C-alpha cells in the first residue's frame, strides 16, 4: 500500500524518555511486541512534508549495521519516527563510560561495524552528512550501528545548517563541505576518519580547546588531528588517508571495510 511507512497510533505504546536531540524528545516504546525508540518531532524543528517523502527512501535501506527506521506515525501529534531500539545508547557516551577498559579488538570492531554500515549507504548512493560517534548507537550485544543518516537536511534550525554557524559539525566536516557545502560519500569518509579518532581516544572531543574558526584555519594549513596514543600504525594510516585534501584521494568505504576486516583477521 502507499502508506506502508505509516505506523498506526493504536499499535504504538509510549514509555519513558531515554534522551533528547535536535528534533525533540526520544521515548522508549513498544510496537508489534518489540522495543522501539520513538523520536517525537517538534513541529518547528523539521520540514515535515519533505521528511515524509524522504522516509519512504530511508525505509528501503536495510542493513544490520544501520539503525532501522520502522516507520512514521503521522497520526501522532507531534509526528513521530519509530526506530529499532539500541540498549546501550550513543557511541560517544559508551566510549567515555568505558575509558581505560576498551581492548584493541573492541575498538577495531567498532570501526569495522561503522565501515560496514557506511559501505552499504555508499553502495545505495545515500550520503549520511553527519557521521560522528554521537550519531552511532550501541546494541545490547555491543554492536555499533549508524544512525541519523541524512537527517540534517530536515533540520529547520539555521544555527545547524550553515558551516558559518555555531551548531554546524565543523570538527567532523571535510574541507569541501566547510567551503562549499559539497557533500558526498567522500565527505562521509572524512567524517569516518574523525570517528575512528574518537574511538581510539575513548570518546574525547576532537580539537578540544579550539573554536570552529581555529579548526578551519589549521585544516587550511594542512594540519590534522594528532595520532591517538592507543591507535596501531595500520589504523592511523587509514585515518590519515580519510583526511586527504582532495575527495578523490580518499578511500571508498568499500575499501576501508576491506582494510579494516583484514586487520581484524590478524
Ligand atoms: P537527534 O538526532 O534528534 O539529535 P539523537 O539521535 O541524538 O537525536 O537522540 C538523542 C538521544 O536519544 C541519544 O543520545 C540516545 O541516548 C537516545 N536515542 C536515540 N535514538 C535511539 C535508539 N534508536 N535507541 C535508543 N536510544 C536512542
């Protein structure tokens, strides 16, 4: 049917709050006997009609390393988005909570999980646009999945959407995104390099004491994030490759996945 993405209000049971984000509150819930995360979309935060169109595209994306969108409840007010529930919350908090206790195997596994989800998005010609540890979630069995793909396009807050503005994720953005908003899978690859840096720094904020303007300035002179103390040489090489100035000099996710998988076999 044309309303396959529509979730009936009566099938959805809402529970307690588990977080809040750009679009509003996130609640725990139950839908068809499974635990779900329900994002309540604050009216003034999202371009509704555009999103409903896009939800149809997003619902065709299926991968075990992506947080699944089950559907949209437009009968709810505010409109809500229903996602697979991820018991262990966002990756950045998860890393910080386990500081000093993460093995090499676990850290590499996290990078591998994200590269798998991203290789699938790349092969589906879908650009994430806001890849970072805060936009990945961790399941009960400690698997990492990519979340919030493509969602920044529906944010109505001006502070978030232009690289000149305070909430724009400059520290995760490729130079061509900062300069001319040129998003691509290769700009996602740059962000993935920063995500690997976050993993091997156990959830530290990149360029901690620098303003966005200072970060842009140092990127322009070719300076990059420093090698994390815990990262093996082979993984650091991959990070640096993700941060090549020219998008075409960066690896694809398919290649990154292949490289990370061969490292985890060792
Ligand atoms: P937004 O994208 O609107 O900014 P987030 O995706 O960051 O919101 O969600 C805010 C918080 O809600 C997350 O940090 C996490 O703790 C919780 N959350 C979001 N999605 C899920 C989910 N699928 N399962 C469990 N918790 C979630």
